[in-house]
């Protein structure tokens, strides 16, 4: 887990400490242990190094965001929810993509990490772009009810309410500034 999140150095620090301590230990016969640590390093360093390089390559792809690099990042590290979220953001902002790409990507993200950060608001934006204003308002409102007293989040349903009905907008504003 440490290698996955922080890279190779943090995962190997305990083993480096043990090897360093055993090097100066003369009270016990540690020759077999030194060989085992050497074999572990001989196998682990290339494996951890390759995995770390792949992880860094996946995050490096986020510098130039397009559908191809996002799909490469997901392919390199399919367990990282951030890549799916960035793909959803890209799809919402983009105009040319397959119709079912958003729903497929959201379904994959929900399998990995249900209720990931701001995905519901991306779903509301997606519905709004498709002309489903009532659905966008409903999704944003239900997400706001989970995060009470967050002024930044409350702006989403107010925006969609402004496109729906003046009565709904008035109720939202009164509710916000109560």
C-alpha cells in the first residue's frame, strides 16, 4: 500500500533500516538473514520500481488532458478513482464524445469508490447540458442535503433552480439565507 500511494522509497525504508542494523550485529549469526534480504531486494526493487514508474506515468498523463491520455491512465492504474473523475470532468466539458461514455465511466467509478467527491455535481452538469434541468436540480439538491451549511455547494441547486421556476428559486434563496 505504501508503494502504491507514496512510491518505492517509503516502502523500502523499514527494510533498509533492518539491513543496516543487521550489518553491525555481531551477537547472532545472521548470514542467512542477510542473504534473504539481498534476495528480497534483488526481486523487490525492480518490481516496485516498475510499478512506481507506471503510477508516475499514469499521473503524468493528467498534464495534457484528453480522452486518449485519460484512458491510458485508467489502463495503467485502474484502481485510482481520480482518473475516472478527471475523465468524467473532461466528458462534461467536451462536446464530442459517445453518448454512453459518461454513464459507463460513472458506473466504473461507483464500483471503485461510491460517492466519490464531486461526481454528483458533474452528473448534474451533464444532465443540464442534455437539457434535463429538473434532473440536474434534483441531483444537485440531493447532494447538497448530504453536506449542510456549505455555501459553495449550495450554489449548484440555486443555479439550476434559476432555470426551472421562479418559485423554486425563491424557496432555495430563502432556505439558503435563513
